[in-house]
């Protein structure tokens, strides 16, 4: 998969879901586990290909010390970043 962007928080949520499914695997019968396994495989695929973006509170705080903001973003956030809404 390409073009998937997640935050660190989203990454942690996916890791928790994968761990929960792994625990569930031990308690399930084989035929039921197949359904859960497809979800686990999907989550793992997303994690392995997703780009984790940092989250900042304000772009003003991020850029306040730099004269050339475009150069700053290219160097510090080559994949982009998420500006958290208020």
C-alpha cells in the first residue's frame, strides 16, 4: 500500500489492535480465527507501509524561528506534518 499517512497515536492504536487479535487467536476456533486473521494482516500491512507524521500544535510555533519556512519544512518534515486543530 502506498500513500497512507498516520500519526504516532494512530500507529499505537493499530499496534494495540494487532496485539488484541493475537490474544484472541489463542481462544478462537480455527474457522472463526480466519475472519480475525484477515483484519490482523490488514493492520500489519498498513503499519509496514504507512508514513508516520509528527503532530504539532501550531505551524506558527514550528516556524517562528526560521526566515525561510519552505526550506525549514523540507529539511525538518520531508514527509509532511499534521497541524492539530484547536
